[in-house]
């Protein structure tokens, strides 16, 4: 299942985080990071998915 989340994270980083943790603080942080730049959002999404 992590592979699917990682694929979604590459396409839309907040989607991968949402599938992992739901609408929590990590999701909103990822939305903010993605709005500031795609790469920070992507790195955070991969970190969240692989750390849980």
C-alpha cells in the first residue's frame, strides 16, 4: 500500500499524506509546503509516508 501512496505523493503530495494520516496537522502542513513549492511538499510527503 505504501507504493500506491508514494505514487500519489509524486503526483499530488497532499493526497499521499491524506491517505496516510487523514485531515490532521501533517496534512495541512503538507498543503502549506506544497503551496510554497512542489519539492518541499514532496519531501515532506515521502517523509510522512515512510516514517509511519
